[in-house]
């Protein structure tokens, strides 16, 4: 019955075999299934298609059928079916075509409209027939449900095993899986565990990921990489430490002896180009699916890990005009991250004087009441006196333990060098082992087999070079190590402890060191400013580690405020302009002259009005009366009275035929309406008066010469304002006058 559905119309079109395996591992291992799919070509020939008319689409081998995204073969198949270029689509089962009902029904719709058959191992179906469409729909639904069941079964097993802490996943470098179920042990290589332990020890001292990373680079220590994290004893690769590697060591909970699962989550979204994207989002600790503390031996305990995460979370460079509360910076403001506002409790931000970068100050990022449209700061004060007072209180509090602190500092310096030296000794030992192994390999090869011997010889030579470099570096580090303190040196340090101020003010003590010292004892410094007209003082509340509180009061100087005043020249100009122009026009004139307000802003009508009110300058009043002879008019008014265009009047002003006045450069032109000016304009040109161009030819001089003589009155001229030949008309002199 199935073969009867194949008609001559189907045989005239090619048969397409769609081949797909879900993963690359299945393609590699399940070869029998792949062969069965390729063998569908024989079935197509049995149905009547010649071998030349059978095409195979296998571009999607190793790609999941859960979605059409990323399946170029399925997209090409759907396009050919939609164009009516396929007679039959053969697959081993419908799940090979799609595991998603959206993609499956789209293919069925296209096949039904273009009379395309679909065949699997059970038979041949025509999607346009109701019964076949119903059966294909059920198969698609079962295929999608099967994928869900398989995923749920596998995911459930994974999560159940992870809940017991036995799921083997990739471990960070320094930890490897043991023989027992869920057993995690330290890496057997002491060089690996040594550098990991050194990272945690150094972070405890400097409190910064970047500082730890720079210390590793300064000590020229290598960092191990373990590509085969699942396999115990896999090959190690030693490379330069990176910030990301150090950050991963300090933030990975496995180093604290904790087994975790589900620290991240996959999220799907549709990108702007319509493609389904999958990204991984790191979850906060409270949302981790599995967290088993004390699961295996760690480099640090869980409480230390939590404290490290809190410290790293605070070590974020603040945004502009925001206080920094994390790692200390290089600036000279000693209370950066410690000072708080006595009004609102916010952390104070730091600023430095523009003229003197070594002069720090503190201000609150919160605003209080609005004054003149601007929010006023709760606090803004210079930090020199405050820093000095806090430093004095700190040194006084440290005096009883000063001697012990000096010895402890010397001990930490020695231990820091000892940690680096131990790691260098391990690296030299590792290099010596690599050289010996390369030598044994070279000795074991047949000398006559030069193809192999040359490669082993080069490897041996490279290992010897690395060994020599490691030994030289170790010798250099040993020579640079501080010597153990002698009795005399200890006595000198104890004597130095009697005067901590000398150490505090020493040029070798950086501002960053002073900030770190303050944070060892201080939790917070609350600052409240009290000012009056004559003087002011600051109340400081110092909260020490352990809960003790100290109070200080220090005088603070009020910074003289710069007096804001508009220049006298500008005020005088506004007085003269206000007689003739409104505020908007005055602002336009002042801006053309590049004048500014007392605050350095450009002028507007509102600012001009405020300036007039302050200096009691009356505003301009436009009377609207008819102008009389001799009045000063602007260009528009004068052009209206003279019955000419304003542009023409401006051109005559530029040529000098009409006299104009300006109150100040950049102000509008003003024209005095006189009888002489009105007499110069006429509606009819007198007989014998010629245009300017004709006059220049008749007189044999340049245009500028004629204009100059008109201005001096040596030639008579009128301005014709109507008619086709309006403009300047000149009376030519009689020949006997001898003008030229």
C-alpha cells in the first residue's frame, strides 16, 4: 500500500536521504546507525528512483535535532521541499529530521503543499492525506517527548550523583580525583601545591587579587595548567601567571574543601539577528544547587574563603564621584574607604586640589537642601589636618605594640622571600627531573635511528637549558634574600620601634602602606563639620577594631570663597544698551562680543534681566511713536521710512553712502533720519545722470575712485529706489571743468 503512493510525478523529482547523528561521539562510535542511514539509497532505488536521482544531505552529522538553529542541512532540505524540487524524503526515523514539533510541522506543511512524500523504516506517508498527517504528527510528538524523557533521565542521574558529591567534573589545578567515589586529593606534585598555597598566603598579606598576581610576576614564579583535569597524573604545563588564573584560584570554592554543583545556569535568548543564543550566567552563592562543605582537604578553611570573597567583592574601583571602599589606592588621602559622613552616614568620596595634587579632601556624595537651584553637600572639607590627627591617634594606639610589630614585619619579610625560594627550589627540582628523563630517553634510542635520535637530542638540550636557567635564577634569589636578623639588628629595630613617627614619615613608606596600616586597627572614621562665621571645627569619631571608640576635635580652616562679580565694563555697556534694546537683544550683543557672566556662562535674556535688577538699570521701553527727523532708527525702521528693502539699506551702509552708528561693536546699526538722507533718495532719475558702471567708463577711472569722490562730495549722486534701473545715479561733470 505504501508503494502505491509513489506516482510518476514523484519519480520525476529527486529523492533526498537526510542523515543525522545527535553528537560527534555518536558519529564516531555508533557507526552501524550511520551505515543504516546511508543504505536508504538502496530503498530509494527499490521504489523506482535511479541511483543518479538520489541525493544525500549529511551536513548535520553531530548536530542535535532539538532545534533548527545551526542545522544547515535541514534548512536546505526544507528549502528544496518548499520549491517542489523533492519527490520523497527518506530518513531512518522521524526523530532524525526533527526533535522539535515546530520544525517538524513546518516540514509537514511544506511537503503537503508541494506533494512530497516522507518515508521512514515503517512506511511511506503523504502529509496531504489526513490519516498519514495524523500518524506523522503522533510520531513527531513522541519524538519530542522521547527527547524530554532522555534529558530528564540523564539530568536526574547527574544531579542525584552530584548531591552525594560523587559526580566527577573538571577540578581546578592543584586538585585531582582519587580512587574512591567522590574522593578529591591534593595534586601529588609539590610544586603545584606550593604555588597555590603561596597565592593564598600572599593574598592574606596584601588583600588584593592584582597585588597577588603582581607579586607572582615579580618573583618570576610559574603557574601550572592541567589540561586533563579528569585524569590523575595528567601532564602539567607551566606558564606565566595571569590575572584570571590567580582570580580563579582565590574564588573557586574547591580550594576551601567544598564540593559544589550548579554554580552557573544556561540562559537562552534570541539575538537581534533572530538566532537563538545560549549564554552562561554565574549564580550567587545562595542559589548554588549543591554545596558540601568539608568534602575534601583544602588549602584554606571555609570561613577564610568567605572572608576572601567579601574582600574581593569590595576591591572594585569606584565610579566617578563615588567613594572607594575596597583595596587601597595610590592617592595620599589616608582615610579613603574609612571616612564617613556625620550627617547621612555615607562613605566619603576623595578629591584632590586642582593646583596641588598632594592636598587631599573629602566630600559627601549625598545632597541636602537646595540653594539657588543647586544641591548643597553635607560635607566638603580639606583632608590634611584630619589625616594628621587620625595618624597621630593611630601611632599613639600602636605604641604599646610597636616593638612587637617591628619584629613581626621583619619576620613576614623573611617568610615572603622564603616562600618564593621554596617554590624556586621545587621548580629547579622539576627541571632537573625533566633533564634526567630526556637523557634516559635519548640513551634508550638506537643511535642509528637518527630520525628519532635527533628529536630526542633536541629535547634533551632544551631541558638542560631550562635547568641551567632555573638554577641561575635560584642562585640570584638566594643572594637577594634578606639575612636573618642578628642581635644588633634586632636591637636597632627595637630602638626604631620607640619612634614610630620616624617610620611613618620615612620616604620609603608609601601612602599605600600607610593606608594599609590604618586599616589594621581602624574600621571607620566618622566626620562632622561645625562652622560659624569666624572659625570652625571637625568632630571625629574613630571606631577601632574590637569596638573601641575615640573622639577627636580639630580646628578646620574655611577656604576663602572667590567673590563673583560681573566686570564693570560689562555693567556699563548694559546701561547704555538698555536705553535702546530689550534684554534678548542685549544678550545677543554681549555674546557676539564673547562676554561672560560672573560664573563664566553665556548671556541669556533672563541673566541680563537679573543683572539689570541687581544694578537698578531700567529696562527698554518701545514707545511706538512715529519717528521724527533726526531720530536714530534701526535698519528695519529706517528702511520702512525710506521705502526701501533692509538689505538694500545695509548694502548702502557698507558702501558708505548712508551714515550709520553703533553703540558698541557687534550692536545693530542705527541710522539718523535727516532731511539730507531723505533728499538723496528719489523715485525718478534726473535727466543726464548715469549708472556707476557707465560713469567709470566715461571718466576713465576705477569704480572705487568714483565712489570716493561721491563720498567727498566732488560728484553729485542720488539713490533711485524704484523702477527697473534703481540704484546709484551720478551726474557727469562738464568737460571744461577739468575734474580729472
